[in-house]
C-alpha cells in the first residue's frame, strides 16, 4: 500500500507538468533536426500550402513562361508587315500569302490539343521542350526555303510547335496560384504574350526592310533556341499530378540542370498530388468544348477572338491604302495596339482579383489566399464575369468606333487611339474567359487551355479567310459594326453561364461520381 501510495504521489500534477515539458522539448528538438536536414514537416491536421514556391520564385517562373508564350503571337504577328515582300519574292498574290495565315491559325488550334493533354499527364517540361524543339527546326527550315508550297507546309509545322506554349503557360499559372490570386498571375503570364502584337510587326518590319524577310525566321529560330535552353536549365516542373504543390520531386529525366547542381531537400507532401490519367488523350479538349458551361464560354471567346483577328489581318492593307505607309511605318502603328494589350494587366487583371476577394469575404471572412475554394460553394462564374462582361461590351464599342474612324480617313491619331482601346478591352476579356475556363477545370488546366485555343483559333481561321473579301465588299466601317453586333448578340451566353453555371457543374460532378461508383 505504501508503495502504491508513493507511486501515485510521484505521478501527481508536478510530475505530469514535467513530462509535458519534456515532450515539448523533444518535439522542439525533432523540429530543429528536421530544419537542419532541410526537410519541413507538417502536422496531420495542418493543411499544406497550395504551393511551396515563394512569391519571388513564382514571379521568376511566370516571367519565364510569359516570355516562352511570346513565341506564339510573335510568330504570327512578325509575319504581317512582310506579306507583300514574301508574295513578290515567291511570285504569288497577297491572297495566297494570306492563306498561309489561315492555315497557321488552323494548326494553332489543333496543335495544343495534343500538347495540352500531354502536359497534364506527363508534366509541363516535356511538353515545353518538345514544342520549342519543333519551333527551332521549323523556323530554320522556313528561313532556308524559297517555295510557296514549302512556306505553306512549314508555317503549319511552326504553328503546331509555338501555339501550345500559350496553353502551357495558363496551366503553369493554375499549378502555382489559387483562384483568389489567379487574376494577377494570369495577367503577369499574359504580359509576354501581349508583347507579340506590339513588337512583332515592328520587328518584322525592321528585319524585312534592312535584312530581308528570311531574317524574320532566323530571328524566331534564335529566340526559340534561347527559350529552350532556359527551360532545360531553369524552369521547374509544376504539374500537380507530378510534383503536387512542388514538394514532391519529379522524375530524374524531368529535373532542371540547375536542380542537379543545387540539391535541396523538401518534405514531400504527397497528399497534394492530383490523380493523373494513365495516358494522353488528344480528344480531351474536344470533350471540354462539348460541355454545356464550358462550351458557352468557349463559343463567346472564339467569336471575340475571331473579330479581334479581323482587325489585325486587315490593318496592314488599311494603313497602306488609306495612309500610304511603308512596311516600317505599318509596324510602328501596331505599337498602340500592343501597349493596350499589356495595359489590360492593370485595367482588368487587378479588378478580377479584387472582385473575387470582395465576394469571398462576403461569404466567409476567414478565407485565405493560399487555399482553394470549392466551386460548388463559391460563385466563381459571378466573380469572373462581373468583370468580363463589361470588358466585352467595351470591346464592341471600341471596334465600332475604330471601323468608322478608319473608314472616314480621320487623323492617324483616331485609329491609333482606338487600336489601344481594342487591345486593352479585348485582351482583358480574353484573360477573364481563360481564367474562368481554368478555374472550372483545375484537374486538367492545360487541356482546358488547349480547348480554349482550339475554339478561338479555329473560329479565327474561318474569319481570317473571309476578312479581306468582306472588307472589300462592305467596307471596314460596316465590317467592324457587324463584328461588334455579333459580340453583343452572343453576350447572353455569358449571362447564362453566370446564372446557371454552378448548377450545371454540380450536376456534372454528380454524374461523374455515379459513374465512378458503378466502376
């Protein structure tokens, strides 16, 4: 009894406090050891961060993909000022050269459908390296050819390689950013892409004027080669089916050369890995287009892009015919358009994140920017389209004014100001729709971006084929009015998505869960 009493006394409150303190010391010692070894552990009840990349690291990644994404619009727009020179050297008409623009857009639509799904299954780096390699080879071949048939075929190959870089960039943004901050990062990623319309025609005009049009393709080959080296050396894998939130090491063949030189251990948070498909399916993008909500967003975005491209492809002839400008002067006139595209990062991108934050705080003040929101519980369509719909209407008004100031041959300041506004509002609307498509397809962001690309470039190819004949028949003023009218008539598609989109996605999710249960 005495022994029992002594034991009980020794296990009294004082001893329990001592044991508790000792456990805390052991726990702190364990954390210190883990920190010294470079690993970071998380308690089971602590939610891992959405991405382990710091803001500085994210900026470097997004800046890199932004410049890689520049390859696609640069390859398209650098070509426009040299159309007349290429037609003359190859002894064909301008209409024949415009056909290479149409086929370029067709393959710009088709190419990403394969590379986007490949990136969602095997990772972003493999898709980037493949695309950039194709671009380097195609541009070298284009610089060396002197035959119209070769030009037509090689432009298709060039388009297939460069176009997917835009879809891949959208996917990388989805990998490293939550919905709450995605508007900002999409805008950053789009800044390089939007440089294409600004500097492409200017660089093309300079190269064609002083070095001849083959120099355009040598320039593109060098640019693609530099971006390929940057990708191999630095750009890390971000695909969430491969590395989760960045803490899971990728396959050895998928690591950067920099990571081999500087090994750094990070505690693996395998619970952040997303389930991947077993093999790539190039038809996945088409399946997204056929969905009710996605299809309406992509339909409107496709017509918006197609009308946008009508302005781009006819601008060269309009400036040459109405103002008598040469290749270099035409290239300079594209600058306000490109500056407007870049300015959309501030005019639309900032409001996109602020509107999301406003709605999120209204629903739940405890929402953190480093966590995700279940789209069933959060009105993501409303958060995006409250900004996107006004931008689309502003685009329609801008293109009408542009068409008529060009028609009446006003002072050059008139068309240039309207080109700035068209670039600003249409690019802002594009960014909103692109962000929304990724938001509602987070499990396959590259495939969703490829579907977006397929829809808009496919429609752009159709409009490009009829743009010049239509302008010749009814004039640039009525053509612009018709394009704007089409945008307004189709805008109820966006209102329908904003009202019924969450309901449609909830129904689709239930159907998918039922199919999984049957399996």
